[in-house]
C-alpha cells in the first residue's frame, strides 16, 4: 500500500448514521479504513500468488487497524466497530490466509469525486462546462470613477 494521495471526507457524511451514531473511537476507525482502502484496482503479489483488489478494498488485520488508528484504540474497539459497520452495510469482510479482506461496500459514495451528489451549482459559481469570462469591465475606467458616475 502506498502512502500517497488523499481521501475525501464529504460534509454529508456527518449526517450519515455510520458517523453520527458512532463513538469517537469508531469515527477514528472509520477514517482509518478509508485511508487503508485501495483507491483504484491494484494487483498484489502475496507470497507468490497474484491477487487483484478492487477500489475500496484491502487485506488487513484488527491489530494493524488498531495500530494505524492510533493511541487509545484497542483491538476490541476495532472488532466492535467492524462488526457494527458490517451490520450497517458499510463494509463486508472475508477471512483469508493472509488477513481479513475488507471491502467498503459503497466506496464511490464515500470517495469518488464524480459520484452523483444532490448539489447543483449556485448562481455565484460557474458550471464546469462554461467558458471563463474574458473581460470583467467593458472599459478601463477605474472603479472609483465608475462609482462616482453612478452616484451622480
């Protein structure tokens, strides 16, 4: 796993039950799981066997997740959080010989910048397909002079 790039933490997540009904430890674990997941389809060589993991999945252990989450998070916290997240449909897990395969079910919902959202551009923000404005002012008149002309 490479330690490059970023993850998205959408503001709408704060209203999702996976977030607002979680303990502080579970919230930290939630973010750690997003950090650990592949952001794109990748191939791995695990002891001579080539496997392909899809975006939103990774192989790890409760110990590894607890360690990466940081101080104050125990293996028991991780096990409880993953049990809860699985019941809520956030992830699925499958034990393997090399660890637990964890798949974030709605990976696109949490990470894909192109995932359909319920927001539309406002009148103050251009759509992405509009051309930029070339000239802000039709004349080279300083703003103070324009103000004086309007207020006369």
